[in-house]
C-alpha cells in the first residue's frame, strides 16, 4: 500500500470514529477515559497538535468543535452529566493508562 492510500484510509477511519462519537452523546468522556484511556478532548488535542505540525493556526476551542461538531460549551450543556463518585475514583485509578496527550498522566 502506498503512503497516499494509507493516509486516506487512516483519515476515513478517523472520520468514522468522530461521527460515531457524535452519535453516542450518551457516552460520557469520563467513561471513555476510564475504559480506553482517551476521550473526545484527547482527540481534540491530537487534532490540534496535527494542525500545528502543519503550520495551521488553530486553537483548542476550534479543535474541540471539529471533534464535537458544535462548541464544547453547547455539548456540555446538552449532554454532559455530573460524574459519579465511582467514575471519579476509577478515573484516578486509571490515570497511568490515560493517553499522554490527555494531561492526566
């Protein structure tokens, strides 16, 4: 497989993941962090880092909107729920497994 095709496939997979996460607004970021070690905010940070590597002017809010499909404050208002004590405890226990870009490790 040539690099161009590989990049196109990777981009398609990424778009599929983002689309799926937009549809699954019932899944909270803390659940994603606890189970997989990354969440929508991590994807936003990876997106932002890639934009900067390409010399593009972008801020974290714009990167979040690219992933969430709306301003983050709107997503929070519509979908974010308060984390339970159990979720918060699991979050702390799983910190060593969180993606480095999360800022939690």
